[in-house]
C-alpha cells in the first residue's frame, strides 16, 4: 500500500509537474551520491518526501469526500384552518350550543377543573386549528361531528 497520501487539491496545485519534479529530484540525489564537496540538492518538502519514500509509486492521491447528502426534508406541517371556519361549520351542523356547553363557556373559572379551564382557554385563544390536532378532533367527534369534514381545508 502506498505510504504517502496527498489531497487532490495539493496534487492539482503542482499543475501536472509533481511527477517530473520527483523524478528529477531522485536523479539529482543519485548524482549527488558520487559528488564531493557539493551541497545536496533541495526541492519542495513534499517532492523530497516522495523521492525519499521511493517515488510516485508510494503516493496515493486522495479525493475530497463527497458533499454530505442533504437530510430528508421534514414532513410538511399540517394545514391550519381558521377557527372562524371551524366555528361556522359546527354552527351549520347545529352543534354550536353543544360545543359551547362542552367548553363551559360563560361559566366562572372557579367552577372548572384545571383541565376544563385549560381546554376552554386553549379554544378561546386559538385563531387557527391544525388539521391533525388530536384534542380538537376528539372534541368534534364527541359532539357527533366528522372531524375530517369540519377540519377540511
């Protein structure tokens, strides 16, 4: 297995000259072995490291990793229905009085349990209702209404 790994960007930075420079440096080192009193040849540190490791046959050029695949998009939020449309549909179905009674609208807070008070306050604060709101769907079903019909977009 080759002993030196070079990033593709580094290899490309030599613009096609790396192999030739390594071969030339290996030859210069070979010539220097028989010289006397001459300074040793010098090259870029990478070229020297490759030459001293045995040449380009010891090099692996490493491509950058592929970009990460984007995550799957999160599912779309359920449609929101204006509460006014829901109230009108409940009224058309003849269940508005039943809905107000079930929500105990008009009753003093002190007469309500915490759960009843929370349900009423949540209903009164809402301006839109998510089509998949489990609590609202259960409430509509308890009134004898079809939640899919009342919460249709």
